[in-house]
C-alpha cells in the first residue's frame, strides 16, 4: 500500500488541505472536504486491490474443483441400469 501512487497522492492532498486551512487559503469545511476525499481514495484503492486478490483466489479454487470433478468422472466406470424383464 505504501508503494502505490494513489496513497502518496492522498497523503500529499491531506498535507495540502492542512496547509491551506492553516494559511487561511481555504475554510475548515473546504479543508475537511479535501482531506475526506483523499482518505476515501486510499481506502477505495485498498478495497479494490483486496477484492481483486480475493477473486483471483476464488477462480483458482473453482478451477481446482472443476478439474478434480472432471478427473473423478473420467475415472469412474459408467453405471449400468438393471432393467427387469417382463
């Protein structure tokens, strides 16, 4: 997370928002709005990366299950039905 451009852009936005409020370039409401947006960007980026990893794991697990099912199905002999003669 520390290596992403999004994280560092958000950190610099928070610092800029603090500096803008401190120097009266922006109101407190404007500064909080900028900082909140930057913090949300960090968590959104982290959530997207986390969900992508989870989906890759799920695809890998599903592939393993399907492969095992196909292998098992090809190794078992077909069932024969026993019909009664009338």
